[in-house]
C-alpha cells in the first residue's frame, strides 16, 4: 500500500517510511492511498479473535511492507501483559450506553493503545529503510502523549526521545509521571505557555530545514510520536473494530445494527480513527465530537468555519485544551482532495481560520455531530455517573458522557459507545471534589496533595489506585527544568550533544 501526503506536494512512500518520517516533506500528513473495506469474511474472522489477533489482522491490511510474523510479534509484545485487565474493554453502563475503556495500559491513558505498539513498528521501519542515523523523537504534549511516548520508547535501541509539555497545562499526576521518567534515552522539559505554544514550536522545528541539516551532519534524524504519525492512527482504528466485535459478541448490538460513538476530542486523532473504522465498514451511525469549553470543533461542525482566533481556556480536561486540531487535516483530505486540504491549511496558517463551504459541511454532518461541555456540567456528570452507576470517570470521559446525552435528546433509543480516555486517578482532585461536592471550581492541588486525593477517592469508591500511579510521589524527580518555547532547539542540541 502506498502512502501519500494530505497536501499533495510530496512523493508517495511505503508505510515504513511514513512511520519513520512522521510528517510528509510538504508539511502534510501521510494517508494510505485508499481505505480498506472489510469483507463479510474479514468480519466473521475478527469476531472470533482476541485483541492481539485483531490488531495484527487490521494492521496487516495497511502495512503491506511488514510481514505477518512481524506484526504478530509487535502486537503480542505491545498488548500482551502491559494492560490490566485488557487493552480495550467494553463495559455496559445502562441500556443505551456502553463505555469503551482505553485507559488500562501502563500510563493509564488511551495514548498507550498506540504508543505501546508504535515504537516496535518504528524499530522495524528503521531496518526496512536501511536507516543508519539515530532517531530523535520530538513530542509536544498536553499531558498524556508525553508520558505514554516516554514509556513506549524508553530504552528502545537507536531511538531517543525529547518531550515538551506546558508547565501550567497538565495535571499534577501527569506532571509527576513525566518528571520521574526512567530510561537512558529520554529527555523532558516543561515550557512556558500553553499546549498550542508547545505544539507550534515543535511543528516549526520539524519544518526547519537548516536545523534538520545540522542534526543530520551529527548523525541524527527527527521523527514524531504525535498523532500526526500514521503509526499512531492505525492502532487506534483497531479498537473501534474490536469494540464492535465485543458489542456483537456480548449481544448489545447485532452485526448489522448501527450504533453511534462519542469521543472526547482534542487533536482529532481518536475520533478520526473512528471515522476510518466507519469507512471500512463498521456500522457506526454518527461520530459525536465532544469538546470542553475550547469548543472550536463544535463550532466547526455546526457552521463549517474553523476559527482558532478565540480565547483559550484552561479546563479540568487538559488533554482537550487545544485550538488547532492537527488531524482535522486528514478529514479535509478524505472528504475532498489534497488541493482542497492544502488550501484550507494555507488559510489557517495565514489568518487562523478557514471555511469549508456549505457543500462540505452538509456532507460532514452526515457522519458527525458535535457538542461541548462546560466545567460545571463536567463536574455534575462525574458525580452523577458515580452515584447512578457506581462507576468512576475522569473529566475527559465525563465531557464525552455529557455530550452523548445531548445527542440522545435528539436521537433517543440509539445505542451509544462512549470512549473513556483516562483513568479517574490521573485527575484525582477534580474527580474527588466533584463527587463530594467541594466543586465550585477546578481543583488546584499541588504535588503530594494531589495524591492524597487519589487515596481519598479510592477509599470512597472502593476502586484501587492503578499500579502505575501508586508510588509516583515517592520516586525521585529526574527532570525539573522549565524553558521558553524559543529555546527548544537549544534544549535538543544539549540533549543530542550529550549522547555523542
Ligand atoms: C489525548 C487525549 C484526548 C484527545 O484525543 P485526540 O486524539 O487528541 O483527539 C482525550 N482524552 C485524553 C485523556 C487524552 O489523553
């Protein structure tokens, strides 16, 4: 299978190259030249498989330059033992709603679903492309990607990773998870600014040819672990297909009945994977795009205008505090072509906004609905879900549940799969305060005080704190520096220079 750029100005490549490079040379994103459609035979086979088998099966349809044995082994290593209880569990909540739990991996966020397998794909991609240079993974994170990437890439031979996160833009638990990161090939720096500042700075470095040449002379090549990388997106398609199998096997839906999916959305990677699963033949009706107060996507799906010129809000669901959703570019490409996509992206870069026009908008609204959830509604949803269903949700998942309700008001009776993206214990202050009613504003617990909330929450709910979060505040801090976004290049050179 060939991979092409969403902006149409780069040569096609095989998947190993797409995974190694991350971004295409014309600054576009790689997409498979066509989407595979699952046959009835494929579906029958998938229904009988376990998660590891489903992952290898689906990924082999797109990674034609990998052997079946390679993919079997990558998936077995990635999804075998690091997930407790299992990689993508479907939990029925009420007659209408089921939860897709994606947070049972080693860092307690859904990013593990892709980042446990992507490093293994990258290592093989390096062999396939004959790459001799060392790889430097450069990642901007709104909290969960950074930790999941650090954990996925730690001590992978020939690969180094440097992570940048907004110092006031992540939860205390997320911050501590990164500060204590182990591994000889890792670097972490906080930056002054919000996630968009971090992401913009990192994107600029990827586009900086002079800097790339300098690194190249020293024997390094840059790559990305952000969801712009095809190696991130593909493993995410798997869990939607797997969730459908589980819904059918549990008798919640039948093989041909449609259901809808609500996804708490930031960079648009997760929901795009759901869209691709739909295009591959999974009977999904609507994709409900759930946002927090940073509701640029809600406006986009309701007006056809994407406009990032607006206030930025810091919320209790920081992984969705995003004004530029990078993967939307792939949707624009899929619904028209690279010319249309490149034109929108040029306008976004020139004036921070673009309009897709009424034709494209009405097509998009066939597949998508969009709502947002205010902070107060999010707290109420956390509290209500616990009291009604005895089930703990984190703020991101609560945003999705609230938006799923809004959708149900207009579409009663439809089966809904709500995607849960983080363990409640990554945000123990916000969750605990919402449940006990001390929740007139976003909780600000610092350092170990945040962990005390986790213990209180565990006592209250009877749900144990997940193992990977249990000893966070007893571990030694390795990374505590804070830098300006303009100094990221320097920080990189310091890191690569120390690994000569
Ligand atoms: C990353 C993340 C999201 C947003 O996912 P996108 O693929 O960026 O849309 C939502 N919730 C949590 C907890 C996340 O870590």
